[in-house]
């Protein structure tokens, strides 16, 4: 993936931006941008949503602002025009994200699913996505590809609708996948960890 948002966000999360060493991940940057894209948000609410301390959220805002992606005012933080353009580019690939209920793959109380557009050819066994999700705090993750009209799981199922109907119904209902799209379901002990795990697994497809 040679998209601008990938390099920009990795630079911000890395050591190339001003301020103290990062104690947050690309996930926190993306979630912050998502919240700011919806409406103006204050630092306190942002820290609560991201589940980080005030110092960390100040660093996140500072780095996004330095990159020209965020503007601050008394009303809170908003994405700039450049930030909105970058966000639209991100959403063109990571199109849909949603919390879902339990299914045949879920072992946790909180479960989140990500839709990644046109990346099915990047999936090998799905183990890479699972490992990335677990490293981000998830308990488990399942990678599903929409291929030739069927939902498939590499080396597990050539017809998820038949073998795992609850999960298949959730994916179709909430994501409406198209050819070569990837759905990643991650579960964790908290909602933000499930979301973080699904994001990390999806981001692994950007290599």
C-alpha cells in the first residue's frame, strides 16, 4: 500500500515528530481523527475515548497539529481540510468498522469487525492478522475474505455462510463486502482493546 496516509501516520507515531517519545500507537491517531471528523471534541473527552492520560492526549494533539491535520480552538479539536482529505483516503480502504455481538468465532465479551477494501490477495493464512491483533490486546481474531461470491477463511472454510452462519450473517449485514474485500473480527476483554486488535490486524494488510 503506497497511500499517503500510511506514511504520514507512521511518521507521526514514530520518532520523527516533535515532542516526547510516543506512548501511543497509530490506532490512537486514527481513532482521534475519527472522533474529530465527526465533530469538535475537547481534550478531556478525547482522552476518555482513547483510554489514555492527559499527557498522552496532549502529545497526540500536538503531533497531529504539527502535521497540519488538526486545528484547536476553545470549542475543541477539529480536522483541518488536509486532515479531512487524509481521513477520506484512509476510509476508502478501511471503509467500515462496527461492534458486533457474539458468533462462532468470538470468545470474548467485546467484539469488533473491520472491513478492508480489496485486500484479499494480501491474506496468506490469516495468522499474520491474528498475531497482530493479539499483540494489540485482542484475545483472538478471524480473517474472512469475500471471494467469487463466497465468504471464505483460508485453510478453514470455503463457505462461511454454511459452516459459520451467525458470523457470516453479521459480516454481510454490517459490512456488505464486495469481491476481494477482507473482514477481520477481533475480540477482547474491553471494547477499545477489541477495536485496537481489529485495527492492528487490518493495518497488517497495508504492508
